[in-house]
C-alpha cells in the first residue's frame, strides 16, 4: 500500500504512520483488583442507602414520610428496570401493582368484617339495654 507523505494509515494501525486507537491492555491482577474494589464500594453504598432510607421514618417519627421515601425508591427502581429491559421491567411493575391491589382488597375486607362485628355487637347491646 502506498501512502503519500503526511497521510495516516488508519485501516492498519500496525503499519508505519498508522494511529493505534486500541486501549493498552492491563494485567489480569490489576483488572481483578479494580473489579473487587468496585464491588466492595458498590456493596457499601447499597447498604448505606438502604440503612438511611429504611430508617427515615424512625428518625423523623413520621410513617407518612417513610412511605413516601419507600414509594420514591420503588418508582426509581422500576424506572431503571424498564429502561434496562422494557419487557421485564413492565412485568415486574405489573406484578407489584397486582400484589398491592390484592393486599389492599384483603385489608379492606378485614376492616369491613371488623366493622360489621363491632356494629352487630353495639346493636345487640343497645337492644338488650332497652
């Protein structure tokens, strides 16, 4: 291949005058050490965030604030999941919504049963008092 003076041979960086855009290779031990350091840092960060967000209600004395933080955390998590894999993220979100709806319906049913028992008890007591 003939190149005029001043031209670079970008198609083959090993030839004289070419530009080598490849990253220099690192040793396996350096790479492994970096991976371990990143894994440890990630683990510490996750535990710190979990501890902090899990205790906001205790520190503030507000269950409502804790619920808001938990819901925000879930929303961010599902947003990331949907971004990473739209199908699986959407399935996970739908599953969570479905289980929450089932739990809510169950709790409402239990409240209604307790309300009805209390109503019947007070009605019977009112009739007996006459």
